[in-house]
C-alpha cells in the first residue's frame, strides 16, 4: 500500500491497481462480552466451535481472574470470535452465530458476591 502511495505521489499509476490482488477468505469478528460485570472465570461453549461453519475461533484478551467492570465499551470484552467465508456478509453471519454458541462467564464481586 505504501508503494502505491509513493507511485501515486510521483504521478504514476500504482501497480497495486493493475495486478491481481492475492485471494483469501473474507473474515469477520464479533466481540465476546459477559452478561454482567465481575471477575472473568471462563467461556462455555468453546467445544461447539469446531462443528460450526466458517472455521470459527476464540481469541481471548482476558485471563481468568481479570476484573471486567465496563460492559458498555471496548474495555469489557473478554475475547474475539473470528470466522471466515466467501463473502464478508457470510463471514459476519458465521461469526455472530459462533458467538451465540458461547457464554462468557463472570463471578460477582463486592456487594453482589455471596456474603458481600
């Protein structure tokens, strides 16, 4: 891409626009959030992913024991569900379906915890 920018700045047609682009699957991802704030304790349903279309995968960004406080922005997701397909729309559908098969778990903290 940077070469194409330089070629365009020099008044040349970027080679990127002339040649065939490398192929590959379209991909999409969905962020996995827990239903409630608390201490991240794991993910249920990961065993279902291998049987789903689109080669879905879970990429964790939190570790067991991490505190998840904010569910209304990007600080609260525990991982990424990734999927592939022939088109971006189908990849998105597959990622959403795979995310629906998972449940991100948290344990309550503070006043919400038993005895708290």
